[in-house]
């Protein structure tokens, strides 16, 4: 169990893991969207190796 997470500036009580809603992660693969949980072992490995980045705004 992970410790409760506090978000600065929020008065809401923190949630324990068992109280949280499980979310489904989707990603775009080959032009269409699919849930990550349906990936085979190889595609799941590719997804786990992806690197997220943010682009700077153009000048």
C-alpha cells in the first residue's frame, strides 16, 4: 500500500489505494485508439519504453 497523497491547496481527505478508482489507459497505435491492457507482451514492452516529452512553444 502506498501512503496517501496530498495535493497542495486541496482540503479533500487523501485516499488509500483501495479507495481509488482504477482507470483504463488508452493509446493511439497505428492510427486508432486501443486500451493498453489489451496489448500483447511485445507491444506492451514497446509502450513501456516510450519516452514522453513536451515541445517548447515556437517563437
